[in-house]
């Protein structure tokens, strides 16, 4: 296995990994169950505690 082969594999695997992580993050952020949690977190700076 040469350096070029290893670099090509790393680029391909890295791309697949990043796309998978993006899909997981989007799935988590867009789930209806999390809407209330994110709305509450967005209002933290506006609270007058």
C-alpha cells in the first residue's frame, strides 16, 4: 500500500464519516421531540432570573 493509496482511502473515509456525522446532527436537531428543549435553551439569555 503506497502513500497515494492511503491518502485516497483517508479522503474517502473522511468524507463518508463527515457526511454521516452531519446526518446524525441534523436528525437530532430536527426531531420534533427536541423542539421544546431547544426552545427553552434559546430563551435562556432573555430570562430575568
